[in-house]
């Protein structure tokens, strides 16, 4: 008899978590498992990429409010939940001000919204063998779903995440297993939650080389137009965490040194867009540092770049770095705490200092040294990056 699995995610907007979920669902064994997908808000370009074997549950109105503008919640008649959103924002601002948080109160606001709204949210009627909360915060699977086993996923570096750890610990304790995407992520998580050591297991992001290479075949005019330039590509949400402000300043350094034929293309969207555009204008880089916005398919851009760069301040395990390897590209990443788990430094790519000069120096090394590029590309192309066997770890938990 097939086992019934529930997987939850907020939406299917373009992002690393959502992309890794699509890859996992592409590789799932549907002969053994029935998979229900609970998407809190049925929006996002990746909705169309969900495999046909997955049963997408109907949207639950109350679950869709967490990332909508409050005025939209009011229009839909979700008055109580809209009030909770406003209350959580107010309290989160006070908490974050006391702690002098660099990134503000956004994450704590999400935690408080879920905590305060939980008593007023409907339960999921069906009972499951396993329920998986694939995206943080994990309150809904913890409190509103009945399952024999519950798994929560860790995608980021929790030693850097500015949240209320005590509040979160109460939620983590309601799960039987905590799946982390790398050993480095597990170590970082356990610095914040040492009491959860026995629950943590590593299940790496699933990569599907066949799917990624097929998607990368799409024709791309951009490369033809910029063939005379040294083209960098980065993919990620436009946020402080991703370090694109550092990237702009690094490109300015390189241009000031006379390396004006370097262009940097950013694929992504997010709340940091205005700040980045202002910084681009300030440094007169409008023609060289280009925000491409949302792209459902980033793979042709990665395939056609000269160097893939991840300038993040911190990461869990960036999905796009693994995908750049599959597409045979040389890679430069900043020395965020989990960076050594992303690439073999000096073999698959380079880890540079997490700074503006560090990024500039790393890019210049690739720009000036074709042999270095070729050496790393050869190493990458000789390796097999398929890892559907990682799902065996999940199946073992499920069984």
C-alpha cells in the first residue's frame, strides 16, 4: 500500500527553496508514495513546473494571508488575521530595536504572525504517514496537520538568521526529524539549537542534471549581444543577505582599474531593488550591472556566462551554485560560513574574501587567467552531480 506524504510550501514564486522542491518532486518515487502538496498561496511561476503526479491541494484562504499586503487581506474579509499581521509587525519592531538587528524585524514578524494566528487557522482533515514542512516558519505543519511523522526542513545558516530562537525552539520540538541540506547547515543550526541534535539528519538538495541541461538549451539573445564582454551571472532574491550591494561596489572597483568590459547580470527580484538601483546609478554602472528581474528559467543565462558568482553574506546551500556546476561553469563564491560545503576550493571554483576587494580580486583572477578557468571547467565536467540517491535518506525516514 502506498504511503501518504504531505509537503507544504508558502508559494511557488521563483526562489532557491522552490527550485529545490521542484527538483525533489521531479525525482520522487510515485509508485510507492502518494504526494499531496499544500501551497499556502497558489501563486508563482513555478506552479507550472510541478510534476503531474503530485496532487495539489485546494488553497486554504486563511493560509494565504502571510505574505500578502494587509490591504489585500482586508479586501478578502480576513479582518482578524490582518489585525494579527499589524500587531505582529508592531511587536517585532520593538523586539528587533532592542536587539539592534541589521536586517530589521521581518523574520521575527513572520514568527509572531504565525504564533498569534495559529489558534484561528483551520486544521487539515486528512491524516498522513509523513508531513513535511519544506519552508520556514514551520508552525502550520506543527500545529494544524495530523501525521505519524513530521519533518521540518533547514535551508539556511541559522547561526546568522535574525530570529527569536526561543520562540522557534517550541516549534522545532514538535517535529520528529529536522532535515538539513548540508553538514555545514546542520552545524550552524545546532549552534542555535544544541538540544535538537538527535533529530537532525542531512538530506542534500536534489539536483536533476537532465532537467537542468534541457532547460538550459533555450535560445538566449543576451549572450550574442554581449559576446565581446566578460559576463558574470548571479541568481538570488534581491535582499541584503545576497550581497548584491557588495557586487556593485566590486564591479566599480574593477572598472576603475580599467576592466570596463566586465558585465554583471543579476536574476531575481525582491524588496532590496530600489537600494540596488540607487547604488548602480551612484556608481554609473547602468550599462554594466544589470538587474534582469524574475526569470522562470535562469539556466540559459548560467550556461552562457563566463563566470557564475555568489556574493552572499550567508547561505545554507545555494541551489544555483550546484546548478552552475551541472552546467559546467567556473564559480566564485564569497567566504560565508557554509561556503566550504558548496565547492571544493581551487578545484571546482574559488572562495574569495567576503568583502568588496575580495570579490573584485576573485573576479579579476578568472578574468586574467584563462588557464585557471579551463582547469576548473575540466574538473567540473569530469564529475557527476546527480544525487537522487539523497532521496533514499528521506525514504528511510518515511518507512
